[in-house]
């Protein structure tokens, strides 16, 4: 009798505390739900020849709703920062367009913290939709909502959001004081097997973890640990739907919509009368296969207003280039490019340093041959980083460069583009012993495992992001520094000085 009483009390507590034993009636029939999703927009929300833009995203969603479809519009992060029109007002124009577009939820990407966590919270308060980031805490308290349960056509849809722990070094650390990113996999596992158990029919995770081999954990890790998930909407690695499918060996559907708004993700989920998920079918929607995608009038009006307000200032020409300046992600994150060298050259001349280092992750776009406008420069260098100089030794420089090549052969934003110095390395060697030679101002300072002068001092320039420990350049944290203008301003001044960029002047003489 006591045992039966104890079981009854446990069940009562489970129902009261967690809703484990919720009883819900069956549905009247099958219910179809259409999930539209974006990721890694980096504020590329204004329509262009290659980017859908929020007006057409909203128009596509409105068209589906007009057909009677149950639609949820979701975002997997790296959304609020990037383009000049967004950065000048610290993200508020993006929020305005997302509000008008009818987003239901988003999670945070690492670059959503670029304005600082306090600004992100301010933006959150102006959103008509929640930020979901179950594993993000500040001073021991949850910073955002962990999840939301939405009723869609009678179906209970639970949406969890998780952010990348890499945010601590892939966003400016100075804006993240007191913020902790718990393990996203254990966080989701705990929610599924705890307070969410029995309370949903469809489980979706907005995961800004990506599938890059340099990241840990990834959305693939999450899927393997939590097979109960019906759909992971992935961000961070800028992957296409096909790349996600090719790399996914789990039973969980993982999707992504490239980056910069070149495609819109769509997933059609069918739930039967017993509230079981019957099918999860993904596709990519883009301008090629949907040429007549309509714009939602209110969103288009707002986007047109933003574009017109900045058109004059951003169209100003700062110089020209006779060659393509390469800023492709898959290049600048694993090897030196002419654009990376050019940016570092400008940093050197702006600050008068001996050595300048530009991280590959800070270079976001290529520049084709022709005129170079302010808009292009702000697109290449969107983060508003200041140039900082400090004094380092030869041993410090080796530690910096070892970190810079530590993730190879995987692509990673820490890859160093240098001016005033050069180095060779062997990526097949163990991490920490890959650098073979180093030269500063034409003089060899390290070779055959030995320094010419280990205590020699150099005036070193990099971004405040790296100096704050970004990209795990922790050896630079806490140093005294001098501050110089923004990276974009430095680059524009250097381009203007050159006038026309050619193969001959791409390297400092």
C-alpha cells in the first residue's frame, strides 16, 4: 500500500512539475506544418540579384499562409550584425524587418554578440518573437528563453535554441563579461528528458553549432546524442542543404540554408492523427527556381527606406583594383590571400607597427576588379574592429602563429594573414610545433627549432578582437595596447593611397 501511495505521489509531482503525464486527445486527421528557415544572414536582408532579402522571404511565407498552410518562420543565428545598414544602428533595422516578416523565433549566433551582450538584450526587448538559447547564462542566470512550445494546427511544436560555446572566442570577448555557454548537447538532452518530456509532438532545435570539423560539438554530435529530435535547423558553418545531408549519418533531419540569404530553407512536416511525425521533407528555395517570389509590401517599404537612406554615403568610390581581391571563406581561413595581405599592409601603415596580423575570419567577402566603394569595404570588414598595437617577443610571435595554424587542415577564422613578417609551417606536425621558420622585416628570427634572438621585441598590430582573446589568441589577452582607427577605415585609407591596386603593389615594398 505504501509503495502504491509512493508511486501515486511521484506521478502527481511529475504532472505538477514537468507535465510528464499530460494526456492530449488525438488530432482529427493529418496535419501538415511548413517550416521556413534562415541562418547566417549576417544582415544580408535587403533584396539583391543574388540574395532573397526579408521582403521576399515574408512574401513567400504570406503566399503559403494564403494557401492555408501552417507556417513557422525560424532563424538559426548570426543575424543581427554584418552589413553597414545594420551595424550603424547596432542591429535595430534588422529586428524591424524580422518583426515585419513574422519570425516566430531565433537562436543566437556568435556574431549576434558583436555589439555586446547588453545591446543584444536591448534588441531582444524590441522583438515580436523570442530569442531561444538554452545554454547561455550570465552570472548564473539564464540569459534567454530555453524553449517555446507553439500550437500549430493543433500540433504541439517545441522549439529549443542552443548557441555555440565558440562564441566566447568568435565574438569580441569584451562584450561577454559574465557570460557562460554550457555544453549545448547535455543541455538539450536534459530538456528532452526533463521538463519537455511528454509536452510536444514535434521537436525542433535551432542550433548554431554547424558541422565544421574544427567545431566541437557540432549539430551532428547533438543529433547522435538526442535521436528524439525531429529537425535540427543548423547555422554557423554556412552549409548548404546538400552538404548537411551528405555529412549526416544520423537519423535526425539536419538542414541549413547556406548563408547571406542566398537561399531560404523549407521543411514540410506531416503529423498523423496519433500525433506521430510521419515525414520530414526538406528543400531549398532560391531565386533560380522561384523567379516570381513576391515581396510583402510592408517589409519591402521598410527595406527600401533603409537602402535609400544609406545609398549616397555607401556608393562613394575609395579606389580601384585591376585584379580580383580574394576573400572567399574557403580560401582566407586556410591560406594567405591577396586581400588578406592588402588589409594587413594597411594596418601596418596606419599604426607604424613592425608586424600586422589580420585573421581570416574577419574577411567576409571578395572584391571584383573595378571600383571599390565604401559599401564593399564595409561588407569585407563588417565587424567594426579597432587596430591595437602591443609589444611582443619572438617567442610570443611563434605562439601567435602556432595558434593561427592549429586547426588546419580544417578551415578556421584564426588563420593569420601577415604584413611585415612571413612564416612557413607543416600542418601535418602536432599542434604547437607546426611553425618551421619566421621572418620579420626580411630577417630570419626562427629556424630549425631555434630563435636568432628569442627576447627580441616587435611592435605588433592586430584587431581588438584578437587582443581580447578572440579566435583563442589567449596569449595576447591583458596586454597594454595603443588604439588606432577601425579596420575598415584603415583599409580605405590604404586603398586611397594606392589609387589603383595591381599585382605589382599588392605587396609592401
